[in-house]
C-alpha cells in the first residue's frame, strides 16, 4: 500500500492554544509545589473538628544554638515532637516547632495557639496560608502586658485558616537567659479557648480565694493570740500565693502589668522568699531552738544565704541565683517532712499534720523540679499544676496543725491548772481551788441570797491508823474519804484536801439544817463502812466542824470562815470525836 504524500506545510500537527499551555505549566508547578511542601511538612493536623490538643507528631522540632532566622531553618532536618522530647531542662538555646494545620471543613476555622508556661521569654510565630508569604507574629514578656497580641497570661496568638485550606506554622521559642524550657504548646479552637478561660478563672479564683481566707484567719489568730507563729503562717500564705500568682502569670496580668521587669526578674526572688519564711515558720512552730538546736542553726544559716542571693539578684546576677533558687526549693523536700516526724516523736502531737502537709507538697515540688532540670518526665511543666494543688492541701493541713497545736496548748494549760489546784493523791481540790470557789459562791450569794456553809473535816486518830496499818493503808483510807466527799457535794458545793488528814467542804444550800444533814450523812457513812485493805478490816471515824459563812446575818471572808469552822472542829474533837459540831459565837 502506498502512502500518500502531503505537502511540507501539511506534515506538522496543529499547535495547541497558548492558554492551554499556560494551564498545563501552572498545574505542573502547583503539583511540584505541593510535593515539595509535603516533603517539608510530613503530615498535618486536621483542625476541622478541633477542640483542644497539645502539639505532637506530626509536629516536629529543631534545636539551634542561636536565635536563627526562619530562612536558616527551612531546609534543616526536624525531628518528630514526642512526649520524651517535651522537657529540655535548663537551656539557653533556641527551639523551633513546625506543624501544618489542615482545615477540611467548608467554613473558616479560627484557632488559638499558646505556650504551656507563663514565664517563657520569647515566642515568634511564622504562619503561611497555602504557601503564601509568612506572616510574622512576635511575642515577648519583655513589654507591658497590654502590648501582647493575645490578651492572655501566657504567650500566644490566634489565626484563621480558610475553608479547605491549610496553614504552615513555625514557632521559635527561647529565653533571654537560661531557664527551664518546655516544648508543650496548646492548640485550641477559638470557642473552646474562650470557654477554657472562663473555667480557668473560676478554678484559680477559688485557689486564691481560699488562700486569702486562710491568710485572714491566720492574721485574726495572730492578733487575738499575740503569737508570732500565726503571723509567720499568714506571711507564708501571702508569699506562697504571690509566688504562684507569678508562676501562673496572674501577677503580671493583674498586679503589675506595666512592669515586665518584676515578671521576669522577680520569680526567683519569690522562690527564695518562700523558703525563707517557710523556715521561719518552722522554727517557731516546732520550737527548733529548744528541741533541734543544730537544725535550727542550719536553717538560720541557710536563711542568711538566701537573703544574700536576693541581694545578688537585685544587683543583676542571674546564673548563680537561678541555681540557688532551685536548690532552695529542694530544702523543704528533704528537711521538713522528716523534721515534723522527729518533732512528733518528741511529743509534739500536732507535728504529724506538719509532716503530712510537707510530704504532700514535696511530691508536687519534686516532680516540678525534675521537670525543670531534666528530661526524665514526659509531662512538660504540667507538674506545676500538681505542685499548686499540693500547696493548697499543705496550707489546709498546716491550719489543722495550728489548730491541734492550740488545742494541745489549751489541754496543757488545763493540766497545769489541774496540777496547781488539785491534790495528786485524792484528786480533790486544794487551798488554791477553795479560794477560787469561795469567790464564785460569794458572787452567787449576792445574786441569789442562798446561804453558804463551810465544813472542816478531820480523821480521828489518823496517826495511830498509819502506825498500825502502814502509810499505804492510810493513803487508801484518804482516797476512800475523798470519794465519799465527792459523792455528797456534787451539785451543791466544793470539797478539797487541805493537807494530811484535813479536808474542807464549801456548801451552798437553803439553810443550816440542810448543811448539818449533809455533814451527818458523811460522818455516819464513813463510820459504818470500814476500809478493807490487804485482808485488813480497818474501822475509822471522823469529826466535822460546821460554820455559817454567808447568810443574811453574816458575811465572812474565807480566812474568817476557816477559823470559825476549825474552832467548831476542835470543840468536837475535844469533847467526844466522831461528831458534827456547829460553830456558836461567844455573843
């Protein structure tokens, strides 16, 4: 078969329109750019149904020696951001995070991104929507609070990713001076972020509200009790609250928003002040100067070192004070729980609550310090939350310890008064208690007019009983008489042991006949019930002298009443013994 020949002008294919060529080239370029972009950012986070999450792989990170520019890191190899790489310890290096946020929804998504801590110095965000030129958002805590791009206590920003589009985000994190760095960054849907702010203010408001309430209670006790321990507890609560307000960022937001110096430079001073006042409270609360003199001297010396460290910080030193501040926070962890237990072993019952309080707080502080200094824990600085909860529990436990200490002191005071006013053998009152009770019945007599009578009671031939049966038998007889007197004076008077075999009873009864009946019942009961002691049958009697003390006709002092009742007792013992004699004046 022969081919048909065409003219030369007919042997070429018709060329496509210029527009088609342009579209083809643009499509190839777009596919290439997408491929390159996907190579640069492996994987993405779908924010279509975003509520909240921490940035993790496919987020990646990079560490550089200096605050490098975006262009210098675009072609660098990033590593996947995992839980194990969140804590970076104490560092002055620059850290980069890279992530793509993909909006798969049909409407724009507004989101918020912020760092985990309130003390990060610098955070710069570079946001590129669909490969466009980067939008730079520079954030720092070295400016007044109102200049922040996001009105929040932590460095952060907000952005909107168009529907069906993506946003590439590069974050640069660093400190002006070395400090503990965490790579935890929160990503929120905007509405969820607003709700989170409300819940956050409620929770922290409760925390600081309880702290203020405890502080006011402590100040009230300090004023009423006139005791330094409660004042130191109030100072402890105040410094602790301010320290946490600074760590949380609330102090910068609400207390000194125009003074970034104190937000940046005051944190370590707060740590040092906290430990100084903690040691001062401990020294007074546990009486360390008396019970633990060596530990007391050690704590005093450490307080001086921390005061010097505060001076160095105010003079501009940072590195040395940083490590002293963190080291000072470890001291309560090591010393105070054990010191409280030792105090408890020495008899300070309330010290058990002190030990429990610091054990609870120590767990939170320990995890926070480990997170700040090492890469062992995968939680970032989330441990600060546990430490803050521990601080609230510790404050409550310390208040319980103070309450138990107050109760213990009150019980000790009552015991001292009991020992001062009561006879140890018979557990009856003594002369001091008789004088106190005489003032009480005298005031009652002035109000009611009910007469008062005094009985003087003496065992008959008590020396002979001691010589015959022994002093232990004599003590047993005295205790039996004391029980008998208690049984007959309940609700109507006071009975005391004056010394030896002498007793007294102060009665407030309607008339003399009633007082005489009570005296006779006591005498007869003692006479009719011999004492059995070590198979010995001991018969005994007593004599009673009765004197009217406060009546419509007479008002005697206690001394005058005792003289008259004693005179009546003497008359009875001289005449017959085992009898009750009423005092009769010579007139």
